[in-house]
C-alpha cells in the first residue's frame, strides 16, 4: 500500500489522534497533506480541531475526576504546573483560550484547570472556541508551507515533501524550546 493510499484511508484519524496527543505537528502536516490534495483542507483542519478539543477534554476530566491516577500525578509534579496555576488564577478565561498556544503548558494546563472550580460547561465552550482557532491556524500554516515548498522546490515526491515539513516543524519547535529556556534562565539570573 502506498503512502498516498494510507493517507487517504487513515489520514484524518492520524491528524485527529496526533492533534489530541501531540499537537501542532499533526495539524501542520494535515495542512501540508491537504495542499497535496490527498485530503481536503476543511477535513484536515476539522480533524485537527476535533483532536485538540477531545485531547484537552480528556485531560480536563482526568484532572477533575482522576487526580489520583499515577499518570495524572506525574504530570502534576512537572515544573510547568506552578506557572500554569499562576496564569490560570490571574486570567482564568484568557488562560483557557490561550494555553494550547503556550509552549510547555499544553498537556498540563487542562489537568490543572480540571482541579479547579471552573465550571465544566465553561471549559467545554472555551475549549471548543480555542480548539477551532488553533486547528484552523496550524492547518493553514501547514497548507501555506506546503505551497511554499512547491513554489521553491517544485513538485516533490510526497515522502520528501513530508520530510521537509517534519524537519521544519522540528526546527521551529526546537527554536521555541530554546527561546523558552533562555527566557527562563534570564529570569532566574
């Protein structure tokens, strides 16, 4: 079975699961794949949106109802917890809308929110709005990047196109993490 057939058959599921558990790279690659015409843009962006929403709802409910699970306890012990808690206490609505855009806070934040008194209904609505914006943004970035690759390098075989996209996503993620570490070390100096 070719990579194209795999994507046509399982691409939306892969984008959904990737967005639920990993995040930006899955949505970005969904945009690249939709640029190649293997999936429609709207199906890829909605799969990314739904995955992001579902993943964050899972972690919210884990914080709300399963705080004693070993996995949840380990996540709650991460250093990002204090930062997430401070931001949540100061700006509850803004934080819920923005946490998925903050490097290093994506998984821990819905767990922290689940441990608070924020109403489940409020979180569901704000999570849906933020997931919709996030899913459209990162899928669109992938689509535009795919167009840029094609404009710059011509029509490449799909596997090379995807490798370039994964490499670019890794470079951006690495740069974001390096910037975050520099910012944290400057703050502690």
